[in-house]
C-alpha cells in the first residue's frame, strides 16, 4: 500500500469507439500498476458509461457529463474516427465540447485520430465534418494517430508518462534481469551503478538505474541498442539532469516494440564524482 496523488483522466470519444475506450482504460490501469508506486501518482479513468450519472439537466445529457465528469478531470484523452458524435446545444458533438472546455481550463488535452479504413456505409457529410475539424485543429494544436488498439495503448502509455514526468520519484523495484557496471578502466573495484530491467505483461518495460556508490552521480545519459535481429526498447527519456544521490534510483519507462530483440545493449555515460565514465552492458530477456 502506498499514498499517491490521484488525477482524473476523461476518456472522450463518440460511442462508436467502444473498443478503443476500453483500450485507453487498460493502458491507464497498466501504467498505474507499473509506475504508480514509483512516482506516487495514479490516474483514474472517467467514463460516462460507468457510475450513476442519471438525471435531468437544462443542457441535456451532455450537461450532466460536463458537471459530473468533464469539470473535475485533470487531463483529457479524446479519440475520433468516422464521425464527430452526437451534437449538443452549442457544439457539433459532445466530444468536441469536452475538448474545448478542457482547453479553456488549460488542462492537458490529447487528441488521437483513428486511421483504420472507414466503413463504406459512412455518410460522406459526416466524414467531411471530421476532416474539416482535423484541418482546423492543425492550425492550433498537435494531434496523434493510431491504426490499431495496440498502437493506441502504447501512445496512451507515453502520454501518461510524459504528463507525470516532471514529478517522477526515484523509487526502486525488483527486476528479473540485473547487471552491474564497474569502472571500465579497472582503476576501482567498487561498483557504482546497478541496472535492472523489468517487462510488464503487455507493452511496457522499466529500466532501473541505481546509484550503489558512496558519491553523487551526475549527467546520466542512456542509449538502448539492439543486438542482432529486432529492435531495442524505446526509452521515454534518455538523460537525467539532476543528481542521482547514493542509494537513489532512476527509473525510465520504456515502450516495448513487437519485434524487440531478446538481447540489447544499455550504454551509460555519467560523471561519478569528478570522473567521466562510460560502460556498455548487455541485457538478456531470454
């Protein structure tokens, strides 16, 4: 059990993206499981389908969603595909209203467009409305795209890590693969860093770098390189600007590609005391 800050994530989309809404929730649950106790933050998904949000409102059903969910969200993950959704009193759809209200409040808004083939029976006028919104959005925002549920989960994981990164805590966790880095010149026998790798059941992994020396370590830079066939893990961050104190750990969330190599190199560059050190360590997941 641990105490953590709780942040609400509004999952916004038209009703035709049920599988994608479920995928976003899975990604949030996975991130909480893997990272919540490290950063002392957890994200709670907000969905209108869950909870007792019945009643009357002057602005209709969307008014209830605005009051009960949108107004208390800390960030929004919105998805669109072949249509914008059902219109509200003031907006072309409830999803667009939720996006705009969040933008006005100044909270993070992440918009993702599904790029899979559009059903042949889609109304051309409805599709043009989506395309027009996408065109207008380019003028004032950046948005992402996804073609599969798996790709969506990966992007949501990246979003959550980025939004929480500024307050990441360096808290250690056990791992299955451990490697020790020693002085490459052989002038010291004491180890100064310990690396561990842990992969979750889905598409996330964690690289843990612990300072096991008696002095501060600065200027940490990390590079992951594949060995042989396959790709290396994708690091969500590759350098640490703040000092890594003795016994402290720096944990880097990684996105695991489908074709990840079973063996990869972790290249570390750091300043230990006043001395620059570099080392290459092989991690095996076999």
